[in-house]
C-alpha cells in the first residue's frame, strides 16, 4: 500500500514538474517572439533550450546500445532541440515539444545514417540486429554470462537464419570519419579518396550507398565474387539462400563468406 502511495506521489510530482516546465517554456517563447531586441531574443531562446535539455537527453537514451556512445547521441539530440527552438513559430498552434521531439528524433536518425552503418543492410536486418544486441545485454545481466546463440534465438523467437543475418550485420556498424588518415604514410584522408562516379558499375552502385565515402575505395580492391556477394546482399536485398543459389554454394557457405568479407572490410578501414 505504501509503495503504491509513493508511486502515485512520484507520478503526480513528475506531472507537476512537466506542467511547470511547459508553462515556463511557453512564457519564454512568447517573450522572445514579442521582443525586437535580437540579443534578448536569443537569450530567451537559450533559456528555453536549457530548460528542455532533459527532454533531449530522454529521447537520446532510447537509442542506447546501438553502437554509438551516449555522449554523441546526446549531442545530436541537443542539436535537434536547438533547431526546433530556433525554428518554432507560435502560428503552428501547438506546444514546443510536439514539434521539438520529432525534430530531435530526426537529428538522431541522421546521426545514425552518417555515423552508423558503413554498409546498410535491409531495414529488417538492421532492426533485428538492434533487437539481438539489446537481448544479449539483458541476458548477460540476467545470466551473469554472455548468452549462447540458441538462448538469444529462443528469447526473441527468431530462427537460426535470422540470427545469422543479425550477427552478420554487426560487422556493418562502425563509424569512420572522412578526416581519417589513410595510406601507408597517412598522407591523405578518406574524404580525398571519394570516387568521382566514373568507376565501373559495381563501385557506382556502392557509391550510391550512405557509406559511399568510407567503403567505395576499399570495395574496389575486393575480388569480383566478394563484390558480387555484397551487392546481392545489401543492395538487391537477397537472402543468403538466394545468393547461394546464384553462386552455386550453400546458405551456410554464404554466411561464412559474408562474415569474412565484412571482417576484411573492417580491417581495411580501421
């Protein structure tokens, strides 16, 4: 009974805090909109941003354990909040947060696009990889050890093939900066090696991917079959079984080939 009372009291306190923050936010925005002094307007908007930083942090926390440090996610969320506050217009007829939260999410998704998948698997595989990653973390805490593949499959209710796809996708998720030095003497940056679109067809397809700047120079050095496998899996979105039928090998062999190819790519760009 006492616990229930405490829960109700806590919930009421949180709601009151949110209401007070929303009211203060609305007042500050109204003042900012009415003033003709640009410096004062910016100071008022800065207060709004500071007042609502917790919202940005809360949204960022939902994207944890996906391969990018929480500090980076929070920074992206803050940028989204700043954009929303600076662009907000009372004529929209809605509270700031109904506009800010989607803007923050969009900034986080953009951050993942730019700093996450170096080879973009199908969306289904991306989501499955995130589920597997979260499940592994939870089971590790519960079991006191890293779970087996079978335990993860049972917990998520997925097949062995789906688990294999998710584990293959782990190798696709790694940030690489365009300013990263490359070459034997590190005398050039990755950005300087971006192809200009005149390369052969396979490289052109890869260049169309979000990770074009990172991978295109490296992929051109792969054997023809390896490049074909990457194209079929990540651009044609074929299953491992379909790729195996085209290449005349088994699904298990395709899985091993993909694992080896992605490992080679990771080594080449790190």
